[in-house]
């Protein structure tokens, strides 16, 4: 009986330790994943706006600004990669510049939005090919 109780206690302690370790591993790269999810969300929102033929106006400008802000956040999400002069820093800057440029130039038509979305998607893919 004493052996059984000792075995069950050992199993319970082991399970609790495994659970704690699994949780620590799961949250290890949470900031990086969350930043990429936010960027993907705003890109999808831009595509939906284009699909709805409401291609100009404040919603488009807001999404482009949010993509620019999220591009800045990449510096904090990936501090080991985003060092001065690194390829990652250049690609992050390209994304931010593409979003800021599209917002500054203005989106006046669906064709403008499609071009801006295409440019942003291309910049994202170039980085993902290297760093995903």
C-alpha cells in the first residue's frame, strides 16, 4: 500500500512538472508569433477591403498605418535578428517603408489598393523565404 501511494505521488509530481515545462515551452516565442499574427490580420483586412470594392478611405489608411506600426514592433519581437545593418533589419525597413509610402501616397482606387497590397505581400514573402 505504501509503495502504491509513493508511486502515485511520484506520477502526480512528474505530471505537474511536465505540465509546467510544456507551458514554458509554449510561451517561449509568444511575442514573435503574436506580432506576425497581427501583421497577417491587417494584410487579410486589406484584401477583404479590396474584395468589397470599398478600396479608398479611412479604413484603408488605418490598416496601412497599423502595418507600419507592426513593422516597427518587429524590432522588439526579434531583437536577435534586427541588428543594425542586418538583412532582417533591411527587410523590416522595406515593409515599414512600403506601408508608410502607400499611406502617404493615398489609395484612391481599387487598382491602387491592389498594387499596395501586392507590394506588401511581396515584401512579406521575401522575408518569410529567408526567416520562416
